[in-house]
C-alpha cells in the first residue's frame, strides 16, 4: 500500500482564498466529505461525529455526557453536576470537528445538514455554560459560537425561497437575539455590538429590507408623500382617494 499522498494532492491543488469541498463514496459504501486545505485533505463522515467515532457507544460526546450528567451527584454547595476538565476538553475538540463539517456542508449547499451541525455546537456551549467547573472553561468554544450562530442563520435562510423576505428576516433577527444572549450569559453584553458577526447580520438585514417588495398600502403612502413634496396636489388627491378605497375594502 502506497502511503504517499502526493499524487492525490497534485490532482486536487489547493487554491488560497477558496473553499474546496467534495463528496466521495468510501469503501464501505458510506459518504464522506473531503476538504482541501493547504497541508492536505480533511476527510469527515457525513453522519454522526465527523471522525466516525462513537464515544461510550453514543453518537457524540455531547450525547454521552448529557446522559452521564443525569446520574452524576452534585458537588457540595452546588445544585448542578459538574463536568471534569478532561470532559470539557473533549467537548471542545468535538465542537471543532463539527465546525469544520458545518462549513463543508454549507459550501456543498447541504443547508439542513449544516444547520444541524451548528445547532450541535451551540448545544455544546449551553452544556458547558451550565456544567463547566469554571466560566472560563466554557469560553473555549466562544471563539466559534458567534460564527456558528451566523452560519445557522445563513443555512436557515438559504432553505427558504428568495421571495420569503419575512422568513429571512426572522432568521436574521433570531440570530441577532442569540448572539446578544450568548454574550449576555458570559457577562460581556457589550461584545454583541462589536463582533464581526453582529455587523454582518446588520448589513444582511439592511440589504433584505431595502430589497423587500413593499405592501400596496405602503407603496401608496410613499407615493402620496412624494406627491405632496412635489406639491402635485392633484396627484395627492387621487392617491388619498385610492388609499381610502383600499381601506374600505
């Protein structure tokens, strides 16, 4: 068996500034994702954990530790059971795997799968926030949590029709709320307005609002205001009549 990967890497060159992802069929018939990075190729399972492992027989460390916490005795002076530092490290490592795969799914336009991986990571953060032995331990995943909130919004919006402006705005507003809640929970509410993801969500929302078709009533109101500004009182009178008739039904 040849262990040198040079031929495969030469056939799939790395291009800086781009994301190269592909699906392959493994020898056992299951699907894999491959991501070309500068030093080689990342290969991930599509289902379960990206590395294909089942910790303690569970689909992930998140599932395993959630179950174990149900039977764990609370430490003295606390009303919640606590994860060990080793368990927190396992959750952090798992979150990095799911983060890589969520972006791979997104670039393959597998939005349902991308959203599921984002939700998995945000659930890990929730678990760490409650059960980590110290607040700063939960912050290890904070570096990717805002990215996952933004990606979840993009994946959710991409599954909607482009004309569903209200649905897209709802996804954006939910992400903004989740971002604010994230920083509120760690005692840093001021970070919510300063991070890159918050700025991206605002810019995205402004774009959607600016390009959303106006309801007929709002169109007439704007036309009326424009006619009054131009001192075209004849047109303004016609528009007032049209607005009144539309309200009367």
